[in-house]
C-alpha cells in the first residue's frame, strides 16, 4: 500500500462507532427460521391509499425536483395537522422543512446550530444516531443517565447538573428508542424552565409521538416559550409505516429553518417528490390507519411485557414507541453476550442495550412491531434460553 493511504479516513469519522444494530441485520439475513425483535420498524406495509398517492404521482409525471423546503401543499397540511394536534402555529412558508427522513432533519439540526466544541446534553440510553450526528457536527456529547427504577425518564435536575458554559442544546427523544419511555408534561415543564434559565436550544425528536399507549404525548414546542427554542423533528416512518419512503420534517423558527435548508439544498436538494405526494395523503387521510396500527402495537406490547416479566427478565411498562427494554442482569451475561448467544442458540434477534449508551448495559431492546405469533414464539425461545442461563448451561 502506498504511503499515506492509511490516513484516508478523517479523525471525526474514525471517532464514531458503526451502529450496534446493523451487525444483527447482517447475521439475520444469513439465518433461516430466525425471529427478529431487532429491527425498529413497523411490520405493516404502508397503507394502500398512501402508496397509491405515490404511484399516481409517478404516473402523472411528478418526477422532478421540488422546492428545497418541500412541496408547499405538504407544508401547509403539516402546519394544519400540528395546529390541530398540539396547538402550535408554524408558518408553512418559512418554518417547515421537508427532509429525507427524520434522520436527515437530525443531522441538519446539529449542523445548523452547533459550533466546534459546543456541548449537547443527551439522555442515555438514546437512539443510536444522536451521538454520531453530534460528533460529526463538531459537537461534544454530554450523556445524562436515565434508569429503569425511574422508568427511564430524564430528570430536569440531572440535566441542569450537566450544564456548562459550553452547553448549546439538549436533545430529547421521547417517546424513547430504545426504552419506550415517555415523559409527562410536568417533567417537561421543569426541563423547559432549565432551558429558559440557561438560554439553551432543544432538539426534540418526536418521531414516536403517535405511538403512545394510555398516555398523552406532549409536544415540547407547545410549552410556553419553547417554540422559538425548539427544533421539532418528526417523520412519516413510524406512525404511517413509511420507512422506505424516506420522508421526515423539521419545524423551527424561520432563521433556523433557513440555516438547515442551506445545508439541505447542497447535500440533498429536496426529498423525492413521490414520497412528498404520498405524505400529503398520509397526513390528510391516514388517521384511521394510524389508529389501527397503534391498537395492534398496544396489544403486542401487553403480551411481550407480560411474557418477559414471567420469564424473569424484568421489564418496566413502556408507554410509547414499539420497544420493550427488559433487564437481562439476572442471566449474568453482558447485553452483547446475551444478544449474540440468543441469536446463535435460539435464533432470536434482540439488540444489546449497550448499543444505545452506557446506561443501556444490562438491558436488551426488543421491538414488538412483529406479529403476535412471532412474539409468542420468541418468548418461548427466550424462556428456554433464560432457563439455560440460570442452570449455567450458556
Ligand atoms: C428515535 C428515532 N429518531 C429518528 C429515527 C429515524 O427515522 P427516519 O429517518 O426513518 O425518519 C429513528 C429510526 O429508527 C428513531 O428511532
């Protein structure tokens, strides 16, 4: 190899880990008869009337670029939807940006507001992309631990303890991936108070806002004084089963959306028009389908949480998203060992909690966006595995 070739990769990229989830997808692909509680996406296909809107878009010749901000019709529909749902008012002309998945919105938000060395406080465990997005934008991650004893809710006082003169923002991801935790309005108000007093920004990833069970989701931007300090991120992947369409959005005050759009126009130009047309149909006429899917997830949630606790894998009741996050500490294995051995011995995929941060160690993420028979079979296999662990045969 020529001299210097080894230095090809930037230090920044070298500094981020590959996602701790992907490895299991690759293993799964080469294994027959495996059940995956690993992948974090709906098992439903996109409701047909939404897919049809995408198909019609192509049939009618909508195959070109759109405005960098996204189709105005979609932005207007989103503004109306959010006004009705959360009583927040966003101007569709300059306070909404349509992105290629909420993943892109997250990256743009970081790049738009973070200066090198500025700190972002992020609850741990949290979604795998939060840390890399911060680091790639030149920021520094300051984790704030959350614990099962407290249903993995982040506490305002724990956030405040970690604020320094370099703190720029807090990243909230609730309902949470991987824990399924939600935060109630009272705690969010305490967090808002910290945000106000320390003059911070909030990036609020609310992609699971529609997937809540028996509780109400509070939109962070709807709290008094928070809209101007919040970059609200959401998307169509989870609520409408549209992961493959790659469409999400960000809402913030005009100056911030303008900054995010500046990056977006150079790296993405716009989100595919057919996905945007499908999203218009989703937001206008998708409510019934969302509610049907939520009812299904709720049923599965009850079965998996009960089953895990009966096996002896203690699991608090998650009130949001589609994840259960049981403790595997009783088995004496690390979360990585547990996931690896469970896959090899029982062909069930779960994701080690350590993939989501230090506080995830001792837990595994089980996605229950799979059919009930599969959940029941996975629980049987888990039971056999846990018994073998207890007998020291693993
Ligand atoms: C918390 C969270 N945020 C963002 C995303 C990204 O979703 P998408 O880019 O499909 O909108 C995911 C996907 O798993 C997620 O779990």
